[in-house]
């Protein structure tokens, strides 16, 4: 089972994963009201179960609540076609209005289950904002992999190894370790089959934040998670 970005971020926030403030809206006026609450400068994102929203015109940086309202008006009810939706596309019924941030670098961080080994495996790359399949096809050497023994869980040295591999500045390494550890905990405790942060951004003040979030779950474990 897949969920929307705003729902994934609600789950991640509970586990201490750093996300920006934002709320979901189903009307243009709701979107504008959220923008005013967040200070006016916001990013508006279509909420569909597919990647590639930005390239399809489903994401926009807006400077005023009025701009948020007009973009939401054009987006809500629209059929968005991306490389993951197929030609039929997906109808946008909600938008996520999120505060902006000053981005220094975009990275990639994800966790999947290595089916052959039966272990969760962290994947990271300096190529944030690019689909991981594209990175694997074009520059596979830029993908870092760190398998985690589920009997002991992720260790601090593993998180540091990934942080150094991503070129995270030394003052931000501890923040990266905390972020990676929290993401792993969210993945395990929610019985996820996928947790993907693309992009994971390093801000100009040295924080690490999940700018986007995608989560999928093992249907066989959903009985343990009625909230999900």
C-alpha cells in the first residue's frame, strides 16, 4: 500500500525525522489560508501516488498566498500525467502547501528490503532530485549501499559512513546520523517496504530535511497499523 507525501511526512515526523511545516488542502481558499499561516512563501505540491510531479507541472514555488490560490485552482481536479502514472494520469484531489527553505545541496536517501538477503538496505546518493533508477542506469557508482542486520538494527558507524560518503560537512554529520537513524526506526516500526527521501536537502544553515517523502507498506502487516 502506498500513501501520499503529506501522510508519509506525518509518520516520519512522529519518529523524529526532520520535515518542514505544511498542511494539506482540498480547495484553493484552504491552500491560500495555509500559505498565510506559513508566512506567504510556500511550495505547493500535487498529491498523487506517483513520482515525477515536478516535471509534469505539479509542483511550484509561490511567493504570495494569492499565487498559491491561483496555482491550486489550476491544479485541483486536473489530471496529472507523469512517467509513473501512464498515459491515463492521476486526478489531483489534494495539494500539500509547505514552507520553503534555502537549499544548499540535494541528496538521496532510501531504505528498501533486499529480498535476496532478507535485510533492510539503506541506499544513498549525491544525485538528489533524480529518480534512483536513472542514477543506477547512468552512474551506478554514485549509489552507496549499506545493509543492516535486523537483529541489531542500524549502528551509528553505519550512519556516519553514509554521511561521509554523501559529503555532508563535518558540523552536520551528527544531524545526518540522527536523520538516518530516525528514518530507519520509522521504516522498521511501521512495517514499511519502502521509505524514500528524494530529495534529502542540506540547507544553507546546515540542517538536513526531508523535502519529499515516499513510503510503501507490506499489506500483510497492515493489521498492526490501523492508523496507517
